C-alpha cells in the first residue's frame, strides 16, 4: 500500500505563509492523482486542492484560489501545498490523499481518494 506522510504545519499569524509537504512511499507515485483536504474543529473534511498525475492540471477550492498553490515532484515522490496570505479560517488539520485516476469529476471528492496521511496541523492566529 501507499504510505503518505504530511509535514510542514505550524502556528503562524494572519497574513503569513507556510509550505506543506506530503511524502509518499513506493515507486509508483506518478500513477496517482493527489489532493489536499482539511478539517477544522467541528466541521467536515473539505477539499482544498488537487493535481493530476503529471502536474499538468490543478484544482482549487474557491476559498483558497489565488492564495494556495499545489505542486508535485514525481522524482521525489512528493507533493506540496504553498499557503500564502493565511487567514484564521484556514486553521485546520491538513491531509494529503492519493487516488487512482477515476475521472476529472472526482478530483474534489474526498471519498474518491484511496490513501490518506495522518495530517499536519495548521493554526493561524489573528
């Protein structure tokens, strides 16, 4: 199975930046579509961003578009999320997920993802 490990979370002030990383095991990383989801206290897990196998197409939630950037480096078996202009409402545990390609319409759907990391906490203070 694919093992995913997130890192890079932390506590930052509003307006600050953070870069999250997702490291994957194995040598078939380039066969998976990847995504970032987050879950705030008392809320359901929500879509943040996703990226296709080669990184050619990206998807973003409206709430983060223009502030966050998703990328991947298949040679390093890694995916990243650059978070800029952070707001207190961005506070959540951020999870990376991997999925077998199942169509473009599934990129924003959490239940379509097959593997998940343990998550990394992002806290943004006012």
